[in-house]
């Protein structure tokens, strides 16, 4: 019976790293896709929080963004050295040249491309976004969006997120995009 269950499965041959703006759905889509593909899900921000025993906002406040970015690279390195998995990253992780090179070498990057209005609708009521703790958080998000989108476009794969899509719809769209990459996702059976 276990042998039959293994037929017609998708085999992830390298880690898939979801990148994009805060609110794009990296964690939710990553969990759903990991479940579909039967692979582990890892969240780099959650790994940092667990190691530091404090929230990202507290790390930013106590140690600053440069310290956080160094820890982020260390965690990404560790996760990418492990078995293939679905990885969700913080919005700033892919901005670092070193992280992009690391992801390119050991995995495949997938940009969840969401428009500014969708992002704002998802993050405006959350107080867990340290970069948005400004007098005008919408303007800050807009500036981050304008600065980051050209870098996110460097991802190996882009998947447009649509406000009408459920989490599962977006996960299926990512899976379909990955299916075009036999070096990442192979059908077995």
C-alpha cells in the first residue's frame, strides 16, 4: 500500500524559496504548497525568532537591522544546506546580494508578485511589521515596494498573486510554475 501511495508523486529536488513583499503570502502559500508536495515547510523569520528567543521587532529594536540581516543569512545558509523544503523568507532577505547568490546556488527563488493595494490590505492592521512603524505606514510600504520590486524581478520564477485567489489557488499556481522546471520538481511513478 505504501508503494502505491508513492506513485505519481512530485519529487522536490531542491529547496523552493518564496520571496516577496511583506503581506504577499509567503508563509501561508508556503505551508499550503509544502503540504501539497509532502515536504517540510520552514520559515526563516520563525527560525530567527526561535533562536533569539525574541520577536523580530524586538531584535530590530535591540540590535538593529544590520544584525538581523546577518542572522537571516546564517539561517538561510543552514536551511538551504538541509534536505529540499519549502522556505518562506522575510521581505528583505532577497535584497541582499549574498542571499540571492546562496538561494540561486542551492535552491530556486519564487517571487510572489502582489500589487501594492493587496499588500496594504493584508498588513495595515498588523503591528508585527517593524519597518512599518512610521508616521505614514502606507507611504513607507509604497516606498519599500518601489525599491524592492526591481530586485524581486530577479527571482527565478514569478507568480502573480491575485486578490480573488485563495491560498490554495496561489499554491497551485506556484506548483504549476515549478512543474516547468524538471531540475526542481519531478513527477515520479
